[in-house]
C-alpha cells in the first residue's frame, strides 16, 4: 500500500512538472492545469481496487508522455498567427493545428468536456 501511494504521489509530481514545462510563461494555463490535476487526484483519492489503481497509474504515465512529447503550445502573435518552438526530438514529425471545432468534435467523440481558453496576444 505504501509503495502504491508513493507511485501515485510521484506520478502527481511528474505531471505537475510536465505541465509546467508545457505551459511555461502561460499563467492561466498553469493555474488551470494544476487545479484540474488536483481535482482528478482528489476524486480518486479513496480508490481501493488494485486493478483500477493500476489503470490509473498507467494513465499517469500516458498523460505525462502526451504532455512531454505530443503537445506544443503556440503563442498568438500580433499578426494573428501562432508561433511555436518545436522541442528537440520532434524533428521530422508531422504537426497538426487544431481548431476549436476539432477540439469540440474530439470531446464529443470521447464523451468528455473541453474548456477552451481564448487568449489575446497581450495576455
């Protein structure tokens, strides 16, 4: 039990660091992502089923991988376009831009909620 608790806490800290790296210089995204992580971990705090806990631990690993390797945050420029720094290791990979419609369609297919935060270049 103590080992599982340690793995969960370690996973929580890894996700906090991964979101900090992804959303660097975006205070609103940093705050929102921290609140969302805390909410999900608190919601599952009293889970005792070992199979469910193992599934959630795998989910932590997958989420960290997604944050670190599959997302790039763009900055809205004054020209109305987005600029993004592509991290090392993404060279040659195809990047896809997502629209609000894409996100809403994905959320509907996955039967989950999506919150879209719109930023102006000055924020």
